[in-house]
C-alpha cells in the first residue's frame, strides 16, 4: 500500500495527513453549526478549537512516543514526523480534556455543554482518521487467511492493503471506523431528544467509544502495551466508568441540553 497521496517537488503529502485533515474539517463543520444554535458569535469557539486541535495532536503524539520510548530515543528525529503515523487517540482526548477544563473555567464557559457539542464532531473525525491508519499499515489485527477477508465482502483494495509484512491481517481499522460512524449517527439522534440533560451526550460518547475500543483491542496486533496489558483497554474501562457517571448523575438535573447557554452567569 502506497502511503503517499501525491508528491510535488520536495513536498510529499501522505494519505495519513490527508485523512486527519479531512476528519478535522468535518468535525469543525459539525461543531460550529451546533455552536451557532446557542451563540451568535463564534469568536470564543475559534480560539478554543484552534488551541484544542494543536494540544490534542501534541497529546496524541506524546502519548504514542512515551509508549514507544526506547525506539524514539534511538531515533529522536522521528518524534516530529507525525505524518508517518503514530498518534494515539486516547492521548489526544486526555490532553484536550485537560485543556478544555482549564480554558472553560478561565472563560466562564459551560464545560459539560462544550463537551456535548464537541463529541459529535470528535467521533466522526475518529471514524475518518482511521483510514489514515489503513494507508499507513497501522491499527491492524491478527493474522488471517485471504478467504477470511474475502468472506467479509471487502473491496479488493482493502484486502490488498491488509497484506502487511508477509501476512494478511484482520482490518480492525475498518471495524473501528464503522463503529465510530454508527456512534456518530447514534449521537446525532440522541441530541434531538428534548429531555436530554447537559453532560449526558458526553457520557454516551465515553461509553460508546469505551466499549468499541475495548472490543477492537482484543483483535489488534499492534496495540500499545503496559507490560502485557493493552493500555487502550485500561483507558476504555475508565472511559466507560466516567461515561456511566455522567449519564446517570444528570438524570435528575434540570439543565436541559437544548436550553442551556454556553456562557455561565457570573
């Protein structure tokens, strides 16, 4: 599988970068559209998204590097070469959450409401971004036979792309992409419920992605590890616990998603 989309002189654009970029654009469109329903000006949102995206990418890269520290200490120049792959979604989420909490507190912004607005865009960006992993030969699963892949009725280019290091691999990138797309649809539908409380949409996102990722990790062969334990499964369990807390904590709340404002009263 060719990981390069096109070359123009010394400029080389990777499929990985392309899909990350498209994912971000789609997420921004969805987020801005929803934000405008609650607030006329997007000035505050522009700052939040600008810094949030940068911090999220940095967090995703640092997280990945830390779990492959021995390799990157031997090849330090590759630390900045994110176009070659190596962004850990969980690292990006953790870094962005910390930034958002500090930012929202400083600007007197409704933290949970902002998260509710963001998660719908985030999950579709995750779905699109996984195709970057495909072209980079990442996020693959266990060794399988050619017939196994054919029985999944996959397009030929995906089957060919799953031939990695001399073996056919299970397309776990595709499983996650499809499940994230389904999660996006679910969140869109739930967001229309008039009785939805602030924080519940975020809770559902954490539960959905936590379960999704935990299951996918059981099939993946290139997971980041803590000892012999897949770190993504640990984070997924924590994600589900946080999601359940947010979902049920706000059941009796009178703060409806449809009615709450972005900026808190001082």
